[in-house]
């Protein structure tokens, strides 16, 4: 289901050792890079060009940028990083691992791209985001990001008053069902083989939410290709214009195994574990955005990237001071 952004000019990969490599060119990665570049740090963003929100028509819930297409946030974001001397390189990371420290004991990492190029960095910010894994229901994926949505805050206003169905993937779908009920009076919850306890059934009934236990076997389109409903295992077609789904959210970890970052298992998937400002148990490596917080919207991801960038710059300043003290001369 990966959707790529339009091609853009890629900067040359920096030679020598840079202060930071940011792996991931979405909101979190670019904002972290912006903070570092404005702090006069040499920073390189490695962008695979496949952000999570690429299928969506617009970003919502972000003050001043509500309704802006995702690409129209990333494009000026890249240029702003470049404005302060940062580089944005289109490429896919296939390995990232610790390297021998510098002569003064400072950390070093080697990041290698799919085309064989590599770069050495003092610190790493991982902002690779995640991938949404949808239930294997025929016809579902083709509507992802449009008539098949996951977040009432990202897409809710746009589907208000439509006949909405919630295709359950587990208990995590119960909460979103109540949120989507705020947006429409015509809501149907398809348990789709998952358990729904009696208390939840009573609460749904109190809000006028219809519950159907017969499994869904396919999504049905109208003559124009728009989502028209779902077909149940008994052959019945239930008319719906929108489906809400809580997908499994899997952090994009490919190529990062050598960093040995700790992971956390959540009800909706697996992400990298992190502490305050994106710190991890691996010295010199930070994480930000959906790769560690699967429910973060664009604004929250950008803020997380900024916090990580601030922390990275602080730790670099301390390392620079330690090295200068060790050398006995100003640096």
C-alpha cells in the first residue's frame, strides 16, 4: 500500500562525518533536521519518499495548515531545511550501525544506502514512520485514505453525516466507534469475528449503533467505483459510504536492525520504545513521530521531531565541550 511522493532533486550525500543523520523525511524528520540545521549542525536527511499519509488528500487538525495536501507540507519543509545548510537525500537505508568512536571518544555511526553509498554520523534521529496493515478484505485497500479511514480527527469532518461502518479488528475498534458516532447518526459496527462484550453492546445500543456479527467478505463498489457497502458471508450487502478501520501499525524498522533499538508491543501494533524527547536505550540514537507514537498526527510528529532535535543538539554541545576540555584548547 506504499504510496510515494512526487520526485524531487536530491542533494549530494555529505562527505566526512556529519553531526546528525535523520532517517525519514516526513514531518518528524524534517522538523528535527530544521532545528539542527538552525543550530549550525551539519545534518543529512535520508528520505525514502513514501510517507504514511501520502494516500490522503489533505492534512487536517493542524492549525494554519488544515486542508493542505501532505506533499505541500513536505516540499517547503525540505527547502527550509536546505535554507539553513541541511541536506535532503532521496534514498533507502539498508543498514545503520555503531562504528568505532572518534579519537576523543565521541560516538560514531555508519548509515548505508541501497545504492551502496554510506555516511558517518555522530548522532542519529530515526523518523521512518510506520506502515498500516489493513485486514485482508477484498476491495478494502483500494479505498484507503479516502473512503476507508482510520482516524476521526484526520478525516472525520469530511465524512460527517455519511453512512459509516466500523470494520472491527479487535477491542481497539470500540473507542473509535464512539468517536465516529459523534460524526454521524448512521453507524454500523461489524464485529468481523472479533469479540464484543455485553457492556460494549449495551453502550452501542444506547447510542443507536447497529452491531452486525456476520463476517464481512468483501467491499462492494458502485458503478463509478466508489465504495457502496460491504458484502457479508451470508450474501447480504450492507450499504455504507465510509468504513472506519483500526489497522495494525508496524514501525518501519527495515535496515535499522543493527542499531538494536528496543521495541514495544501495543494493542494496535509494534513501534520503537522511547523516553522523553525521543531518547532511546541506545546512546546517540533518538526516535520521533509515528515510528514510536502511532497515533501522533502531523503536528504532534513535527513537535516530537523538534524536541528530539533540541536534545541532540544539546548532547552534541556537551560532547564538543568535553572534547575541547580534553584537548586543552578552544574548539
